[in-house]
């Protein structure tokens, strides 16, 4: 029997959850679900100065919103600092680590000298061979020390097989005797991360490519402790169109998960888009349900080649990678309407347009209307902007449409109020009765149907395009249609 898979997402809570972090979480989540394994959430909060409560909340919210439920955690790394220190002590005892009494000033001076001589700096291992007496004396004198890992000497190399990058070899000679515990007793990330992975029985470390620099050191730690080494799968980078690495520092809010939520993304659309950055199912499928994606996922499908995330900021409506927008539009238009209602409601609430009746007596109207108008929309923000006329009697009118469909046609001065009047007289506001009013008026007016129909649409919805003619009239309702047609007639007077 093969061992059960245990993976983890281990963010450092120094900022909001961003595209890169979410992508790592998604890959871990999918691998756990695919294999029937366990997905642990670990918050690596040992950098107390940079970790914040707000960031922790943001990460948890983001993961929940994306639907990436974890099986264990959140475990906070700061709770296991003692275990990290104990591990360092064990490494000291077994001779795999040693105390280094060099001061910061001494080390800085040596680093500076190396720079002047244009050499790569490496610690000169001054303290590596101190005798027990020398160590005792220094300790007795109260000289602070760091703990360094004793990298093996000689011509050998650390080797491991990365699932994505293949065999990796790092010569011992190219590795510094790295610090594992600071002089103030604080363990370093490279140690804490490995010790927690050991404790949790992590079988696969799936993380960003930037973790690759630490991996040889962590492999040495595992070997020294004589414990199984997890498999590593490092994910290639995500670059912006200028081929710079995507980062919070460089791209700010534009890469934050909450930003996508605010801008009208559906969580599953974002997951679906992100998973295809650096992973492929091996065929040309672009859209997956959750079970399909879990089924299709494999570590072998992770690409070595960096992916490009075409962030664009020039257009507020299409503010991100066009592929992301298209994916969102796809789900917005094709998911069962019930599944998108919460996200639409969130936008309506945020903008003060939500009416509690749409949850109760008018719930059917609400879901029918969302279904009716979503066909042209890209994000849920479109419901409160392009679709505002369906949810509010205060809505903007597209100025080009107003000019072209209404003001240009003098004949409408008379006929818009007349149309309003005749619609107000309809006893039952149904499709056939509106249809007969329309036919009657068209005959009397003697214009092409488009002239009247475009004018009515623009007056009633503010938009030149939208759902089928009778559908939008029925969705907006008789009273409001009449009021808006009358109001539109006023526009002639104001120009
Ligand atoms: N806390 C590390 C980070 O956020 C985790 C790296 C890892 O997954 O090992 O980069």
C-alpha cells in the first residue's frame, strides 16, 4: 500500500492572499483531493514583526471564498518554536550543527571585503572547529552565538529529484554553513519549515519555485536527522507581460484575491483560471467542474516553463488578463443561476441596491432577471453597472445610445409618450398584449420597427443592447416601463 498523501499550504502572513499564494494553495488542495490525502493549512508566522492578524484573516477568508477547504489547521508555526529549538539542539549534539560566536560586525566586515574583491561571500567557518574548551570559555563569558548547520566537506553534493524540475544537484562546496538559530534564540525559517513538515508527516512539498534555493539545505537537515525526505514539486513562476515576477510589491492590489472578489469574479472562475497558469490537463480542455478538475489534476502536469499573467490596468472594466475575464464570463453565463446569485447579491448589497424582497416574495423574479441579463456580462459588477436599470429606478443612460436611438428621431417626441400611454392602458401586462400594442403603434407611426424598439430599450434600460425585447419589458414591469418612457420624452425638451 502506498503511503497516504499529506500536503500543506504554508503562507507567511505578511500580506493579503495573492495570485501566487492562491495558486500554490490550489495545487496542494487538488493533489490532496485527487489522492484522498490530507490538506493542512499552516500559518508560518514566526517573523513576528512582519506577521499580522489582518493578513491571517485575509488568507483564511480568501481560501474559504475560493472553496479550498483544508482538513487540518490553521496550525500556527509560532506555537512550535520550542520544537524547532530542540531540533537544533539535537543537531548540535549529533555534531551536525555548531555554535558560532562570530559577531555581526566581524561577519559584516568579511562580507564587505569579499565584495571589494568581487568574490562570492561564504562564511569562513571560523567557529566550525572550536574545541569544547574554547566553546565553554566563550559561553562562560556570555558571548552570544548563532547555531550553524555543518555542511559536509569534500567533493560531494546534495541531490534530490524534483517532481517538476527533475534531478537537482548542489555541490557541498557551494553551500554556506547556514544559520539555523539566531543569536537571540529565534529559529530560522529554513529549519522551522522543515521541522514542521517532519512533524506533520508531509509527503509532498508543493510550493513556489523560490523555495528551490532552500531545498538542498532542508534535505541536509532531513538526512542529518535520519528522517524520510518528502518529495518536492516546485511550481514555475508567474510573470507579468514584461516578464517580471508577479509580486505584491510590484503589482499591488492587482494581484490580491480580494481584489478579484470585489471586481466581480466568481471564486470557481478564478480557481479555474489560476490552475491553468503553469499546469495542463494534457488535453485542450479549458473549463472544469470541481470534480473534473480533481480528476484531471496531476503533479506531472505542472509545467517547468514560467507562465504569463497578462495583467492590464488600462481598462477598468477589463482590468486583468483577458483570459481570466473570459473564464469568468463563461461561468457567469453558464453555471446554474442559483450558484451565481450569492455573488450577484454581494455586489448589489455593496452598492446599496439590494432589496430584501428578492430573497423572499420576489425571489423568483430576482433569479429570472439575473438569468435574463447575464448573457452579455463578464463580471458580477456588470449587474450593478450595465444591469442597474433592472434593480433600481436610478440608472445611467448610455449617452451614445441616447443620441442615436432617441434624440435623433423627432418622431419619438410624440410617440414615446403615446407608447407610454398605451402600455399603461394594458389590463394584463403579458407578452401578447405588449406585442399588439407595439404592432399598432408601429403601423400608425410608419417607421421601421427598430426605431421604436431601440428607443424603448434605451429609455427603459439605459443600454443599447440587452435581452430579448419583451423579456426585458416584463422583467422591469409595467409601471416602471411607463414611468421611464414618460421620463424619456422629457429629454427632448432638455436638449
Ligand atoms: N512560508 C513560506 C512562504 O510563504 C512557505 C514556503 C513553503 O511552502 O515551504 O513562502
